[in-house]
C-alpha cells in the first residue's frame, strides 16, 4: 500500500493583491451619475431659478408694454406674442413646476422614512431631460419659434421640446407619487402621512392626468405644424390652444403642495399639533380634485382661423368649480388659524412665507370666483391675469417658504431669519401690488392679451388703466427684487456648508415629522412621531 | 356499550419559534406602472377629445367625416383587435407561470405576447398604406393629422409596452421576478392591458364607427 503524504497547503499569510475598489466619481461625473434624491432635488431647485430669469424679464417687458396702452412699442408687434409665451411657459413649466418637483424629490423620501426616492435613476433622468428640453424651449423662442413664432421648423422644435419637458416632469411626478404611496415606513398609514407628502401624492396624481393632456395637444400641434397646417395657423393660435394649462381651474393644481407646506410649517411654528389632521388631508384632496381642469380647454375648430370656442366659461361646471374651490381653502385657513390660536406661535420666517402664500391663494380663489360670474364680465380681461398671478404667486411664496423651512434638510444650514422674513413680506406686498391693479383694470375692461382697453372705454378709464398698469409694473419689480434676494440667500446657505460657515443644524425648528428625526427615527404612532417622541421624553 | 371519545391533547402553540415571514417587498414597480399607465391613458383622452370635437363639427355641417377617396378598411383593424385580444390571455399566462416558477411556460407566453405585439404594429402599418389619407404633400387634411397622430401614438405605446415586457422577461430570466416576487411581470402585464384597452377604444370609435 502506498501512502501518499499530502502536504497541507501553506497557510495564506498575506492576502492576494485585491483589485482596488473603483474610485467614487467626483465633480461633474458624480453629479451626472447621481441617484441621490437630495442632490437631484437641489439640481431641480437651482435650475428652476435660472429659468425664472427668462420668465421674469419677459414679464417685466410685458408690464412695461402696458404702460402706454395706445400701441405696442417696447417689444414690438412681431415679438409681443413670443415674449408673452416665454413669460407663461418658462414661468409655469420651467420654473414653478420643476421647483415644486425639486422640493418634493428632496423632502418626500425623508418624510416617509425611505432611504431614497422610488426609481432614483428615473428621477435623475427626468432632471437631465428637463434641463435639455427646457434649454431647447428657450432656444426655439430665440429662433422665431415657440408661441407666436413664424418659422414652422422652430415652432415644431418648440413643440417637441415642450413634449420632452412635460414627459420629464411627469416621470418625476411618478417617482414622487410612488414614493409617497409605496415606500412609507412601517406604521405610517395614509392617514398619518405628513401633509406635504400627502399633498404631493395627490398633486402628482392630478399632474399625471393633466400634463399628458397638454402633451397630447402639443403632439397634435406638432404633427399639424410639421405636415399641415390644417387647424393651427403657425404659432399664433398655439397660445389659445394651450393657455388653459395656466388658467382657471387648472392653475390651482400648481398650488396643491402649498397647502401641504403650510400644513407642515404651522403646527411646528405654533409648537402644537395641527388641529384635525384628517380634515386637513380631506381639504387638500378636495382642493386637488377641484383643480383638475383639462376639461376646460377651448374647443377645436377644423377651419384654419375659426373662432375659439370659450363656451365652457358660461357653463355650470366651470362656475361651480370656481366657487366651490374656495371651500377647502377656507377650511384649511380655519384649521391653520385654530392651530395658531391653540399653540404658542413663534413668528419664524417659514411661517411668514406660508401665511403669505395662504392669503394669496385665498385672494386668487376669490378672484377666480369673480371671473366665473358672467355679469361681472372678467373673461379675457386682465382680471384673469390677476387670478393667475395671485395663484402662481401664492404657489411661489409657499415653495420659497418650503425651501426656507427644509433648508437644514436640503443644505444642512438654515436661512438667516431676518432677511428671509423681510423677503417673505416683500413677496406678499409684490404679489398684491402686481395682481390687484390688474383685477381693477380688468373690471375696467382691459384686454388680457395686450389688447389694451376696450374700444368703447372713456378717456378717464384709459388714464385709470394706465395708472393701474404703472402700479402693477411696480409690483412686478418688487417681486423681481425679492427673487434676486432669495437667490442670493439660497446661494449663501447652500455654500455655507462647503465653506464651513455657521453651524450645522439638523432640527432648528423642532419639527414634527420624520425628516427631522435624525439617525434614530421613532415608531410611527401618529402623524407627528417626532413631536410625540420629544414630548414623551419631556414627560418621563 | 358506550364509547368514550378521548379529548385531543392540548398542543401548546410555540408561535415564538415560528420564523417570521420575510417582509413583503413594497410593490414599487407596480404602483409606478399604474401611474405611468394613467398618464398614458390621459394622453389618449386628450387626443380623443380633440378627435370627437372636430368630427362632430364636421358631421354637424352635413359633410362626410372622411374626405373623398379616403377609406378605412375593416380587415386590418379587426384582425389586429383579435390579435391583441389573444395577447391578453398569453400575457396573463406569462404572469401566472412566472408566479409558479414555471420558467418554460413563462418564456413561451412572453415570446408569443411579444410576437402578437409585433404583429399588431405591422398590421397598423399596413392600414396606413391602405386608407388613402396622405400626410405629406398639399392634400393634407385635419382627418389625416388626427388619425395618424392617434394611431401612431398607439403604436409608440405598443412599442413601449413591448420593451417593458422584454426587459421584465430578461430580469425574470435572471431570477429576479419569479415566484412571489413576480411583480415586474405583473407591472408589464398591467401596462399591456392598458395598451390593448386604448386600442380597443380606437378600434371601435375610430376604425369601426369612422
């Protein structure tokens, strides 16, 4: 028998040289490849302010154009429709909606206790698509395309780019809504969902059945412009086909998350719970349902230059929605007032922003109710523009308040309180000074689309309208200053962490919801788990 | 004689020893797909609204909806409706097979579904050549713009649904979406159902009613 002595292999004394782990990407490469929801949210927020610049400048030019109602002298007859288009399209789809989405992408996952947003790569893709699409939208305006453009190819380019922007924003909305519905932490039922998250879930639902309808109209217009035209005479009629997207009642859908922001800020500032959280959920849901307005678009006429059918403004659903939407807003305002009354409120700057937004939203809804009452005759006057400015101004104020409130979550630093409060007051003042004169001028029959006063207006009316237009332009200038000031504060806050300035504050407001919980989130037993945990510690 | 039935022995339940079921995976993909499907439907609702609005005005003027010379043959539309109806069965077969870890049937069913989808696309492309509605040149009509846009977009939606199904097939091949976690295939199937539902509206209200 042969015995084979097998020698044991020598012990491995040193590990084989392992492959070096891949170096994490840095700089721009890291930014492009990021799936971090906070980074994506910050990118959305920063980019939307860049696009605000285009909308703001166009708005100020239009305001200057109205100073003398006898002619179109500042931007010229050929360009006025395009300037109007830039103001509206960039203001709503390149600034306001992306700003809403950016804040939601950054905050909603933290509020529901999720590590990240649902489909983080899709969220990142939505941002980059929005950035490229938005750039092409503005470029097409510059190349005689867009609303009011006369070059068919660049009008088609504008339409295609707008479809891309809407698709990207819809994709982001899907990510937000799915996060709010599917990634809530254990114990967080829908009834216990923070109001900001809830408002974003319902808002995303409304956006997802409204933005695609707008995209469908744009797609039809694209095919028509590219191969026709058969019922769109170039870019001129385009404005009339898509302006429903920022008119009553659709305009309210951009303000839905504002109710959530206010609902989250107020109890924290008042150091108590929100009165009737469930009713607040219902108010936001009702407001969202009533803001669905894709049905209220002008009728399509197959002839090239047929009149636009605005018959829906006389119909019962339009009037009913316009008036009914006041009810959830008033109920929400009542809850807010009751919460402040019961608590011990601190006048912190997010509260000022939030209350300013709520007041402006109520003013916008009241303005909208006036628009819907036929004998007052505000349709196609600046009375409608006033309502749009009230509501979109309210949405902007609320969002800026949200950024101030969640700045520690977004940037690790707080906004300076004094300047932030002053800007909030300035924003409130600017919105009123911009919109109220427009409403009064609308009552004097000033046309909405730079049509000037009605043909039968007396000279006294014309003088009054021109004076009101001066005041309105002043309001626009105040808002421009507020926007510049806010961007300055935002940059300072965002760079403070990198520069090592100030102290990091993880929960400066003593927040109630999970984004303020830090590394050890409490069990979810109510809609304000962090508030519960803090009070349990105090009482024990 | 009386029989006594013994009481069954009391067996204590040691529930603490039973291993806990793993937490259910959140149905993120399914919910996201439901939202995407709703958005896709909204696009078509917008297009249908314009189509029916324009059509009703033309008909109310006393003229025929389709311009002279144009015709929509029934056969391609009907055949593709039947094809898509069969695909509803095969896609559900795929989901059921994947849920039961029956890979052979799952791949067969997915393959047949994808084949049906491709057949649908070719049949609609054939319809485009038959209906005598030019989309280029000087004779472009509103009807051509509407019909090409609606059916073209439905083809695009079918393509997206096919890509989704294909991706989920590949991922289930890797073992990711089988058994109780067949959520990916369910999501793809949901989008497929919606795609077929959209076509069924087009089939009846546009291709049949004309």
